[in-house]
C-alpha cells in the first residue's frame, strides 16, 4: 500500500485531495427545500408565540384585577404571577438577542431576522452559542433551569408542574454516540436557520410554561379559599336590582348551619315563618332599599346566639340589555348568538330589530348575521307596556372577520395540536386526518380542511413531502407513519381550510412528535 502511495505523481495527489474536499463540501450542503421548510416552520412558530403572548397578558391582567378587588384573597398569586412573567419576558428578550447575533454572524451587521440570507451557514450558531469564552448556550440553559425551578417553588406537585418541567427540560440528549449536552445538541453544526428555529421554539416552550403557570395560579385563587372558622349570617339576594312592579327576593342563611337546628329570622321586627329562609318584599318605587334583621341560633348548650345582618337592593325602572354571547363584537360570515332580556316584560312583548344585518330566531334563541361588507351593526330593543311600544335599548356592535383557526390531528380523545406532550403511535395510526378549528374559549368554530402535506426528513436531512387526500391522510402518508420510530418528528404544513364565511385560509404548520 505504502509503496503504491509513494509512486503517485504530484498531479494525482492533487486530484485526490480535491476529490476529498469536494466530498466534504457535498456532505455539508443542506437542501434548499429543507431550509425553506425550516423558514416556514419558524414563521409559523412566531405567529403561535404572538398568540400565546396575548393570552398570557390577558391572564396576568385578570389575576391583577382580582388582586385589586380582593387583595387578601389574591395578592400572593398576583405577586407570583408577576414574578413568573418578569423572568419569562427577560428570557424571551435574551433569546431575541441571541437570534439577532446568529443572524449577524451569518449575514453581517446589517442582518435581518425575517430575511436571513445565509441560512445554510454552519458556523454562526456554534460561534454565538458554544464559544468557550462567552458560553452563551450554557448560560441560557442555566437560566431556563432556574426559571423551571422558580415555577416549581410556586406551584404544587402534579400533572401541571410535570408538564412544565418536561417542556423546559434541558437534560442531556441521547444520540447514537451517547448522551450529549443540551446546548451542543441544539446548536453544534446546525444551519443558522435551524438554530434560529430552535430558539423560536424555545420561546414558545417558555410561553407555554408561563401560560400553564398563570392558569394554575388563577385556579389557585379559588382553591386557596379558607373554610369558615366561625358562624355568621349572610344575605344572598336573588338580584341586587329589581324593577318597579317586580318582587325582590333574598336568601338569609347561616354559614355551616346544623341541619337539625333551624335558625329563627326576624326582619324589621317581623318573624319569618318557621323553616323559611327566603325574604320577599314588593318593590313599589324606584330607589335604594335597606332592611335589617336578626338571626337567632340555638347553641349546643341551649343558649341563644343572635347574629345581626343587613341587606340592600336597588329598585330601578324597566331597562334592557343586549350582549353578544361570544364576544362584544360580531363576526362576519356566521350567525352570532345574542341574548336580549327586558326585566319585567315577557318575551312575547319584546321586539328586537337589527340594522346592518339579519336576525334569526330558533325557538327562544336569537342570532345575528352581519351583512356582507358591513363594519358595524345596531341591535334595537323595544318593549310593549300596556299596548305602548317603547325603545329601551339601542346597542351598536363592531363587525370583524373571523380569525384564522389552528390545525390539529384528529384523535379519539380530542385534538393533537403539535409539540409536547408527544403523540402515541396508536393515536397517529388510528387518526383519519387533519382538522382545523377556533376553540380559544371564546369562539368554537369548525373549519373544513381542503388539503395539506406532511414533511418528513431522511437520514441525510432531505425533506420528503407527501400530499394528503383532502382532509384525510393518504396511503403514502400512512406508509411513512409506519416507518417512524420513537422520538421521530415530522411537520404538517400547507394546510388550507375553509370556514363558514367561505374564505379559504392558509394555516400555520404544526410539529408532530412521537413518543
């Protein structure tokens, strides 16, 4: 061997060296289709993150409002929520800075995050994140672990906390060569666009963890309510406001009352009938009404304990309210349910008129569909009093287009929207296809999926797209699923869906992870 090698001419040695260099360059080349796919995934993740930010801001504001109204009940949860939000915002800002530095390392000082030119650059992410001098990837991992520990110190053990810890896990990652550090697995020899997509997904994980933590804190406000430790009298009105001519009703109750010992109730010097705890009074004229009374309770030793109480209510003239049951706006292209009530007036004497839309009535249910192109509509309510018709409400609503839905994989026990927790192989193989819906707790609208494609990656990093059969998985897609191993990932992209308004929308992609 060595003697043959020594007999090579300088020209032959140069040719062999050039061949080795070319082979290495081909091995490092990344398919432009893969880069395009990563760019689309990054764009979709950014949209999802913006939605999560708005949701988290709303949760934080809701907790703050409760704390302002009832600081004793909610001040601790509000402080914990503010602390979590502060660290979360700090992490998101730092990750934005890391993404910008990677872009500048790849494209120069004038780089733009939304228009990365050298997407295939394999050195930028390693230079920024894995430098032995700055160790920014390692420091980011430490901050994520600290954030996870902070949430664990606040929330009780349970499925919610386990899910957050799993989402924010930075444990070593298993590879064919053994376990390697989280930051090396994420950023070593990664194209710049892949590293930036990893960071965008990490921002989404942080926002999901923040959302779960804030939701748990909001639930804890009620869960942490203390049980009563003494007896007291309470006035529970059926309504604080009544109209002239209607009847005011209130329950006079004793907290932790013994069912074998009924209290005696006196109101304004008059005793209620034995066994009665409902106070009724005819509302004769508008204004504020105050009443006082005493609840007499027999203690265990036979002594009588007197518990004073006081109640107030307002008597008002007839009025009406109109509210959209989904939101305080109307959506074009759909029937918006509305509730119309006029206290003291039966439904047959209530007249509802709509300007800028159509009114539909099914039984006792009302709905309004805005006219095409309308940006506002008005709901007018009139009531018939003694053969006289009087307008009691005139409410204007803004008209908005329906927001885009989110795609999901249809599974037996619900909807898989991507990410963690991972999807089981059984769930994937039994799923018929892809659905899309708006189910954000305000709107609940199903969309018709027209088409989509799945993106798989082979061992060389090449993208293998497979098209669907309408909303259903194609046989080729099902065949691909059977070949996927545990921990495999693929993307559902190019989802097109049509809503009840007839508009076809291009939806954001979802990442599917198999456990």
